[in-house]
């Protein structure tokens, strides 16, 4: 089958037309209607040289003549040109319902850009079930559209610092100790006075295991001792960092877990691996376990933070987000998700208020007095 690479453009509707347009097909149609390349050029508001060049380019690319007729005579489409235009019109006719739906969807989408009541906020974040719930809730109640890209916690904060998003989502233990891996990872990326944290949620992470917990796993030490088939999260994710912290706390090496090297992209993917029998356990969210009908062994409580630049707090989209997070309707909805609680949801706080890693600056100042 002959492969033809044609580009189409969608333009504002005129006279009820709902077709998508390809420049070559428009030229062929104009030549057919007007009987000459020069007249077709005028009708399309293009130069003769451009139209002539396009026809010659496509004749060479397609390997067939498109126009026929002696000089001084009325120009006509060749048999191949006629068939090409016919085939394209047939395809457009068959696709008319889809083209109409595409037009309508694009019109609705772009209308948002002209609506002063609508806001869009770009967010890169560690995978989290509550964020997906927030996206739907914010769009429905506040005309706030969250453009969320799920990635690792570290990559999310780097994207924030590089200006590739307005907000970054990451998570830490509720009371992260000084000297921890979390401190060594996040402290270089966040700066007091430059970044602010917006409270989002408290959530539970633990072991996702098969229904009935057949191996009777109660800890990572049990998983290591019984050589349970483990499924991990990727390097750079907050859950991978949490696992490494918990292993160090238990005095275990990464090699103690059978399957430490096997990685999945999300909590849902970890849950599916366990549910399908490909793994015995993985560290993840209680909500993910619940969604797959798995048992859940709680291990730690975490805070999920939304980080932004202090300078972004006055943006209308950010103010809309804070209002949604502080609303009773959102906090009630959040607490219907297994393993989640509203914890200072929507409160704007400094890094020092939630993370203990920068308090040394105050202590140093106190010693100076």
C-alpha cells in the first residue's frame, strides 16, 4: 500500500464548513474549479510561483503528474490528480462525525483560554492518588485546571527550579530526622525564603501484599528473611527514597530484598504486580492496595507537600488552588480515600515549619548572641 504523508490544518469555521484542510488538496480543487494555475493562485491568495512549486514538489514526491493540458489551454487535473482528490474527499466524508467532534472539542478547550474565570496551574509531582482526585474536584468546583505530570519527587522539584512548572509535589516522613537520606536529597534543592510549602495531605505507606497476607509479612525485615518477591519504585521517586531510609533504619542492605532491582512506575503498577501474582510485596499507598483488593501492612505516616516559589503565591491560579484545598468539600472528599487525612491542607508554610533541616541557622544565630 502506498504511504502518503499529508499534513492537515484545522481552521475557524466559515460558511458552516467543518473540513480539515490540506494545502495540496486545496490547490488541486482550485485548479479544477478555475481552470488554470494562475487563477487558482489568485483564488487561494498565493503566488503563482508558490503554487507551481508545490505542484512540482508533489509530482516528484508521488511519482505521478497532477496537472495536464497544453500551454494556452485550460489546465486540468490528471487522472491521478482526480483520483487523489476523490480519495481525499471520500476519507473526509467518512470521517465527518469525528472531524466535527474534534472541532467541537478544540473549540471548548481553547474557549477556556479566553475565560477570565478559568485558571490553569502546571504541576509536576510524585505519583499520588489524591492529586488525581483533586484534579477532577478543582475543575468541577473552581474552574481550576491542574496540568499534572507525574514524575519522581526529585525530578519534580528540579522542574520547579528550572521553571518547567509552577508547583512540585513530594513527600517525606511526618517527622523526618536530621541527617536522613531525605535531608541529603531534598535540602540542596529547596531554599528557605525562596520556596514555600503548601500543606496537602497526610497519607499512609506500607507493604502491599496478597489478600490474607499468605506470607504473614509485618515488616521489611520479614520480606527480606522470607525472600519475598519484592517490586520496587524507580530511582528518584519519593517512595524509593523512603524504602532506602527504612532499610537503613532496619540495618538491611538493598540486596536483602529479592527483587529490589525490579521497578514499576506508580503505586497502581506496584499493586497490579502483587495482585497478578508477579510479586509478593511492594511499598505503596493504602489507597492503591484497596483499589486492587489487596491486604495492606501500614509502616509509616507521611506528609505530602506542594512546593512552589514564594513569588508565585500571588498568582490567581495559586490562590484558587489554596482556596480549594482549604474548602470543607475538598477535605471531606480527601478523607474518603483510604489512608488519607487532611493535614494543614491549603496552609502556606515555610520550609522550617515542616522540615527540621534548616533550624541550624537559627541555632547558629542564637550562639552568636
